[in-house]
C-alpha cells in the first residue's frame, strides 16, 4: 500500500474517452510540475486506469500512453467494457476484483474522472471509503454535458438507480448531471462561469489552455497519431479543417454531400489546403468521397480531434457543427478561428447556437458561408 505523508500526494485518473485521456494527461503533468516547484517540494504519484474500453487488445491510446516518454504516470492499466446483457455484469465484477487488487498496492487521495456515471469510478470511491481511506472525487471537464446538461427522466433515472443499487451495491448514485453527484467534491472546467448550475455548486477551478500546448502533450498527440499510422505533421500546413457530423445527422441534411463537395472544390480552387476529420462512427474512411474533390488530408476517424489540435497552425480555420469538438478547439486553441454551422430555426440545433455564441464561437447558417 502506498505510504501517505505530507511529502507525497497520490492521484488516480480513470478516463474512458480520448478527451478524458488528454485532459487527464495535461492535468497530471501540471500537478507534477507544481509538485517540483512547491516549497518544500513533494512527490506526486499518479496512475492512469483506462475504464470501459471497447478495444482492449489493440487500443491506440493505451499503446501511446505506454510509449510516451514524458508520462507522469507510474502505472497504466486498462479495463474492458466490451460485453452487453448478462455478460456485462460478469465483466464488471471482474473489473471490480481487479480494481480492489490495484487499490491494495496504490491508495489514492483523489480520484479523477470524466464522468461520475461510470460504475468503475463510483466503485473505486466506495471501496476506498470501506477501507477507511476515503478519497476526494474530482471531475475533469468532458465537454458538452458540462455546459448543456443532459436530458433526464425522474422515472427512468429512478428505476436505473434502483436496479444498479440492487446489482452492484447501495453505494451507487444516479447523477442527473454529469459531474454533479455526491461522489464529486471538486470540478476542473474549461469555462467554469458557463457551466450548468449544478457544477458551479462544486469547488470549481479552471483548466488552462497552456497546459495543452506543451512539448509533452505535443509528443503524446504525435504518438497517438503514430499508433494510427497517421503523420500528424501534415496538419501543420492546413488552411481549413472540416469536422464531419455523425453519419445519422448527415443523412438528415438534404444534399449535404454535394454541397460539401462543392465547397471543398471552391476552397481548393482558392489554393487552400483542406483537411477532413470524419466522425468516429463513420462507416468507411472517406464515405462522402471528399478526397476526390481536392481534400488533401483525410484524418483517421479513430483519432480524436483533440489530439490534432497541437499540430494545427494558428491560421487554420476549424468548421464543425453540434458536439464537443468545437468547444474543445476554442478552449485548447483560442488562437484558432472556429465556426459552427448551425440552423437557428431548427429546434434541435437552437440550444447549441446559444451555447456556441456564449463561448465566442462564430455561428454560420450554412457550410457555403466559409468560402471567402
């Protein structure tokens, strides 16, 4: 068991998404640097446990973390989240056993997570409490839900809470707002003043953009790209980066493919270098046939856009729609020009229009408006 004293602070990071991984790494590096300059200096011991992972055998983020020379983590583990139905319960119980085993060797004083709705996170805090070594729960910003909240139902959430309490234990809590459960005492956010009220009731601090523009984070981003067989240096020459919506949303947009192809042709005619980043759920590498229209780089769909940001030139324009990617672009790279293509007359998109404007993201009505 890790010895606790005033010279040592132990932190456990439990990311589940690529954005969670990036924020965890930047935050952990910052804590490590602060530990070194603190008077007197102290030792910051950190571990990262990737939870709820659909890909365990060939996870590019795991491999990148393991090969990262600047890693602030003494140990890195991965926990599967592949199963469904009845098999899911057995999988989670197996994860719980591994978590218990890990906590006999490493006893954190705080546990960081991108979503307190993750069962593994709540189990970890509950188990530490049962051992008499309670830890502080810390929410690290996961983007959209921190500022839009999530639709909840008292009935469905109540039923789900009862079922999970009966299945896993009475320690389970059903947070209606991500990051706002009683397991969380502290929240680190990109824009605390814009967060939903439930998060603002926590002890809030700010994630600083400069933490994500360090040589260490750039090296990690390049390592992730390398694991996906992509040369991230090509991003440095892009003039325009297009973020393609979820395939389901693309299908709802009449004539979207033809309009997007026409815009790319126009941009290329103007001498612009255009990059395209498809949504991770894209059915194939370039299913909208944009490379044939002149797009010079098709970024792997599996590469989270946040890991592209360190390599983009400050003159690059980033265009997207609904989602977290534009928000993180604005926060992590405030020097970039960011545009959200949103229809204010659409009931679904209207709340996002308001959010993007509050966060100083330019809102345009149609994709053609990006052509000068």
